[in-house]
């Protein structure tokens, strides 16, 4: 056997998103790209803002020595200073550069945080539907993921949360705007959750950490506001990235930040910095750190996402799908007509429409459509989407 049993198991379970993507690639090779409507991957297709490219060219042309060298594992001080000021404005907290660690994307930030927090057997609560990589990330660091179902509109169910807590609970991950549901968690429910976690921390005699994964914070519609967890709970850690807000997921730049109100503020950041090193990331990409330091507040224009969301919502409701309008991110998560998500995703595939079954996100009976695709693709998929829902087996 070539690989470890654990990885073999992971390969077998490996994410539905990839599996659908691969099946899609086969379909595209057979029918041609134009004939396939691929809604599987959350890969932002908008170009980064013009300012990003200008600053990238300037940074690449800088003749100063040492710009490509190793650096402190936390990242460049100048970049952390700029980002700390920005976080302070967004979250109304007093972040300093010492509270931030630049990472290889939000995925890197989550791994750094979990590495710093978990002892073997520590439990991490994850709300379903969830970003499937969480299960791998928790396991990477010896943790045990405990899945907590949300209610029928994907909001936190406090009773289920209470039931899932144990003396081994070390952290709770919140992802809002959410992948795959496109929903924001309700502010009042989050405040109630924070109260529950405070009580649990007292019971345990150590903090239960709230890890807020927010790569979609900038992608919200209709003037919605993403609740500020730093204001609700002191022991909060942020994982985020520039992947979606600057449309640069391939550049792998993100950050982890510790709440200035956290009880063990300094020890936590020291742990994150060491984790960044010993996980082999060492530091986040240097060139990108220099570029984003010049772009505080610059983000991709979300108007195209807004238009696609409106278009797809119209097509889905005309066809009779049951869904919640996404409040953020770029995903619809409708109910699978007939109730069987695998059967329905196969039905869509027969129409050359690629989607991901809800069970890949811990909620069978639904399916995910990522709308980071051109409007023309959405328009051309309309007929197939309508035919699939009216199909009688
Ligand atoms: C909820 C969520 N968290 C984290 C990530 C990872 O983002 P990054 O590319 O910044 O590592 C993604 C990527 O799709 C995501 O959807």
C-alpha cells in the first residue's frame, strides 16, 4: 500500500465538490466546454481590481534588496500594521500588528489556529451545513469534529448546541456568510450562543474559543451586515483571506487574528506564529504581503455577483425550486426536488448541469450551485434547470 490508511480513507471520502468537478471535466472533454454548465466550484471568476495589478507590477519592480527573503513567521510588520488598522475599523476593536499572523489563505489560517489550540481528543463544534474541509482540518491536529445541525433555515439551534458541548469542547467554528448555504447567521442567535459559550468556559475553567471563518465577509447583498463576533465574545479568533474579496485565491494570502480582549492574547498569537512555522508554511507569500499593504479597503466590485444572484433566483423560482435567497457569498443551496440529492444531481447532470449534492456539506436532501460563473452560463442552464425539476422518473 502506497499511502497511509488514514489518507486512503480520506481519499475515498474526498470531497464531493472535487468528484463532481472531475466528472464535469470528463463531460466537457466529451461535449465541449460550451455545452456544459458547471456550478460546482467556488472559484471566483471575476478579475482582481485594477489597483491590485498596478500594485503587483510596482512591487515586482522594486529593486530594494532582501524582498524575497525569509521574514518573521507572523509576516511583514508593515503589512500587519496596515491590516491591524483595517481590522480595528471593521470590528471596532483595538488590534495591533502583534495580534495578526499572515497565512496561506483562510485554509492556512484555520490550520494554524487549530494546530495552536488542539490537544489530541479535543472537540471542535461545526455547524451543518459546513465547508467540508473543516473535517480534515480538525483531524489534521488530532481534534474530533462534532457536527451540530442547524434549523431548517440554517440558523443555530441552541438546544442542539447545548447537547453537543462537553468538557472536551475546545472551539466552535462559525462561517458567515456561509458556504454552502449563502446565509448569514442571525445576530440575536449568535449573541445567545456567545452566552452559552461563556457559561461553558466557566464550567471548564478555560475558554472555549470561537473561530470565525470569514472569507466571504465582503460578499454580502441588499445592504446586509455581517455580525461582529469580536463584539459578542472575547475569546474569538478570526480566519480570513483575500481569496474572495480581491479575487486572488491562487495567490494564497490570508490571515489569522486574535481578539484584543482574549484572555491569553499573547500566548495565543505566539502559538499561531509557531504553528505557521512548524506546519511548514513558514510565512505567507512575501510579494502578496507587500501588495495588499498598499490596498487597504480595496475590494472586488460585487455587482456581477449581484446580477447573477438575481438571475439565478428568478430562474429557480420560475422552475418551482424551494430555496432561500443567498444573503452573501456566491452559493444557492436549494432543496433537491424529490428529496434525494444524489438522484437529483444525477438528473441535473443529464441536462449537462453540474452541481454538488448537499450530503457533501453534511446536509442530504439539498444541492449547491456556485454562481461564480458568467451570466450567459446561468441563462443557458435555465431550460435544463426547469426540465430537471419537472422530470417524472
Ligand atoms: C468557508 C470557507 N472557508 C475557507 C475557505 C478557504 O479559503 P482560502 O482560499 O482563502 O484558503 C473557503 C474556500 O472556498 C471557504 O469556502
